[in-house]
C-alpha cells in the first residue's frame, strides 16, 4: 500500500460525458502527478501540482483539467469524453515535487468510455 | 525533450535464471533515471533510481541497474529471478529543468517455473 488513494476504482460512462477522478496523496506529500496508461499510448505524464499550484504539464488534452485543493487532494476532470479516453488513470504523490523525489503511485482508476 | 526506449516488449525467463531488461534514453544532460515495476492490477513501485555518483545502483527486491553514459543505457539486472518478479517493468527519465518524467513503453516479464 503506497498510501495514495484514488476513487473510484472503476468508472463506466458514455461518449460526450464528463467525469471527475479523485486522488488523496500520502500524508505529508505536497505534490501530485496524474498519468494516463493506455495500450496504444503507454504511460503518459499529464500534469503535476505542487502545494496547490500547477508545476508541470505533459501531454494533457484541453478537454482535461486538474486542480489541487488546500487539503492537497487533487481532482482530474475529463470532459467531452471520447472512446480513446478509455484508460487507466494513475495519481502519484511525492514529498517536494522535484523530479528526483520518489513518486508513490495509487492503484489507479479504470475509465471505460462506451 | 527526453525520451526512453525499452526495446523488449516481452521477455520470458525461467525461475532462477538471470535477468537483464534494456533501457536506452535520450537526454541532453546527465539524466535522472528510474526503474519502476507494476504488478497486475497495481500501481507502479520504484525499484531504484540514478542521479549521479556510482554508476551501479542497488534497488529493492534484489535488483540493480548500471548507468552507461557512452551507451545511453540504464539496464536493469537481477542475478536470480523469482516467480513473484513476473510484472511489467518501466524505465523512466526525468528532466530536472521542468519536472517532466517520460516513461518507456514497458517490458512485460514472464517467469517460467
């Protein structure tokens, strides 16, 4: 158990819909990262937050957005969903948010878009 | 931007045999390099990392990796594989300028009894 929690574990929705994925980092970790894992794209870094502010951006689509709240939990919002958005979405957290810090991964949220 | 190549999509080894998983990276400066393992249905777990210093790094679960700058490689090794090592292994390179982390496509390890 990494100490990072993600809800829900599974999500099934339809094209065009909007969903919110939630992540609670390990106690004491200030930084949260979001990743998307799919069969065709592999593991892709989406976005990073540190202490409530966006710190780094990867291959995140404009239809996707994220935020980190004062209690440090984070949400990833996916809108206008397409079939290709079906994937495993991971959240990870680290202590200080620099690339050298170990990232602790949650168990993931599996999103299926029908 | 940095990139990572894991040339082997799938490797099968017998239990007790040695293992080497290949990783090649592309990065302009000294990279931050990582190996992660993902067991079925689980998130990723860090096995080891390299930033500087001794080019042979030891990790958890008996794994080690060697950084070879001349070959732009960071191969993962284990002298004797256990059935519980069956998993997907990801090499990653971090850019300390922008906190961006790039993962390889992964190598799936199957362990034969």
